[in-house]
């Protein structure tokens, strides 16, 4: 498979995945998208294995830029989310209000993101040694 065929394969998989997820959510089936995402990941892996690329697809600069971008994205998201969480908690009239519950969900998602980032970072450092 050439690089052009690989890119077309990826686009076709993403197109099919988005269409299938849209249809299954419209039909109120929320379990099928999980199966579709796993199948699409397997198909992407298969396409990548079929690729006969003699050219460089990514170099160290790409990985360094991606790491820097992800660090900035996590930091910016963390700060914006923190301010948003406190604003939602401040304007909610009671703890039973939907705004307060949404703020709590957002807070837990931010905590999970930051903890996952820390654990993955530690894992990757230990793996390099």
C-alpha cells in the first residue's frame, strides 16, 4: 500500500465511523459506537501494517512538538476548566441544581485527565530506563 492509498484508507475509515456512530446514536443505541470505534481502530492498525513506506512519516521534531502541544493543551484546559468549575458552582443556587452537578462532573473529568497524564508520564519515564 502506498502512502496515498493509506491516507485514502484512513479517510474512508473515519467517514464510515462517523456515519455509523451518527446512525446508532439516532437509533438510541449507545453500545454500538463502542464496537465501531474498536473495529475502526483495528482497521487503522491493519492499514498501517500494510503500508510500505520508505519515506519518513514522522521524525523526532514531530514528537517533540506534539509533546509540547499536549502539555500546553492540558495546562490551558486545566486552568480554563478550574475557572469554569468555580463559576458554575458560584452561580448555582443549591447543591441539587444541574449547574452544580455539571461543575462536579467537569471537576472529576479534569482531575482524571491530570492524574492520567501524571501516571502515563511516570510509566514512560520508567519504560525508558
